[in-house]
């Protein structure tokens, strides 16, 4: 899936400066753990084998590792496209745009289209000026930080949108990735969430480019806005580890800690496995939180020329209980919404009359006559969803 260090850090790093050692851990160490690998696989398959679905939504708790997944996905898609790039140097395999949170209440589509065109290497996009004879210049002209004229008009938005569609057709990316996709919900002036998603859907249709929106559980607000949009949208969940409910999650989480422990470029490796319960508590089972926490603790250890990361060092950089409770509250609400989505299958069968047919024929479930399984707790994963077992203890 991705390049992951497996045999510990290069020992020659110990002769390097603290900054070099910290950069190695922060930039190079990627732990290919089970939930990351499983989510990566389903998203990559959705990109390669998309039929009617043209918009993919990927959400999960903050700090779960969505940025790591996105980086791995981009690297894999670029590597796959290398043979095509030899014959078509104008091809851009992946486009990444950050949906910037607007300073005001309304999402800025002009800014979004401009950023997208910049990501596609559209020449001189910063010098483009769009004129509108009907535009009230006295009310709508401003200047940016460079003193250039900025015109916010419907003509500018229309022309930028048209330029983006043409550019996507020419550059032919496999996927257009929108980070912080939840910012599309910033609406005003009578627009609705359906308007926002219809804009994305029509852009995918007109450019024939699959869109992947990545963000927290707020992305769930962009689902099921209309029947047509639901048919064209796929929703995927990147979950955290639930060690109290799932033994497989506990094993995988400990493997993550072992891998991090082996790749901390220190004279003595801290015994993270011994502290697994404490680390789980202060990370909520989110590997991304663990990684950034260890980066901060490593920075302190290196700055003080310590041999290892001490317990106090970890304590100094843990998230506060108030922060963790806020994250936990948001995460539990998101996990509950996902569970409700799964439970809607029963409502669908009732609406189609299939439950009544099943009762008349003596069937007790929708699983080919198998008895229904025990209801799981919120966020608990079905062990049959992912392939169990890994190649080595580092993964």
C-alpha cells in the first residue's frame, strides 16, 4: 500500500542533529496499520472502479489519520500513472484542493475555482481578470494583499468554473481531492446544502472527474440531500480503534505502538507497549493523535539531549481532558450516525415489504436465512469486514 519503515530507524541518525532526527520521524515514519490499510483499499477501489458514483465522501474522527491516508493515496496513484506520464506529460494524476473556511458565512466559490486552477498548473491564473458590464464595480471591487484588483461577480465565477472544467478534461486526473470538505456547508444568501453538492456533482459530470471529499463527521450533513445526489454519492468511514470492544483492535493498536517505538531515533526506545492503556486513553484510539503526540514529546527529548522519551515528557504534551472530551463527544455522535445509517437497511426492507415476505416464508433475517447477529456497540467494527492478520509485527 505504502512505503513503511519496518526494521527500526537507520542507526546513523544518532550522529545527526536533533532536527534531522525529528524530521525523520515526522516525515518518514508511516505505520501501515490495519484500519488505515483497510480504508485505503476501499477508497482506491472506489476510485478505480467507479460507475454511477461520481462523488466519494470519506469522514472520520479528527486525528484518525486522514491526512496520512490522503498522502499514501496520492503517492500510489502517481506511481500508477508514471507510464502514462511518459507519453502524456500534460497529465496530472491527482488534484488536491483545500476548501478554505470563509471569513464570512458564505463559501467562496471564486476562491475555490482559483485554487483548483492553480493546482492544475493553469498558467497565469493570478493575473486573470474577468469583466462584467452589468457588475456594480463601486460595491464589489476590493484589492488583495498584493494590491491586485479582486472582482467578486457571477461572471467571474462562471468563467472560472468553465476554465476549470476544460482544464480537468485536458489534464485528466483520476480523482479531484477536496480536503476539509465540510467547509462547503458555509452557506448564506438563500443557498442550501443541496445547492452546494449539486454544484460539485455537476462539476464532476461536466469534467468527467471523480471527486473525493475528505473531512470530519460534519461531512455526513452532505449526504442524502436528494435521491439523485444519493445515487451518485458513496460514503466511507475511517474509524478509530475500539480496544474495549474488539480484541483485534487491541492487538492492532499495540502493533502500532511497537512500530512507533522502534522508529523513534533515540538511544533508548521508550516502552510504549507498557503504557498502551494510558496512550489509548489520551488518544481515543486515533493513530494520528498518537503520532503528533510522539512528535511533540520527541522534540522535547531531543532538545534536552535525553536518551529517551520519559513519562513526564509524554505528560507534558498530552491533550487536555477537556480537549479529549470534546473530541470524544464529536466522535461518538459521528459513530452513532454511521450506526443509524447501517440500521436503515431494516427500514428499507420494511418499505419494500420484504420483511413481511420473510416472515411468511419463515426466514428470520436478510443474510440468506442466517439468524441476525448480536447488535454491536457504537463504533464497534464487524470482524468480518477486514482481512485478519498482518505480515509482521510492525504493521
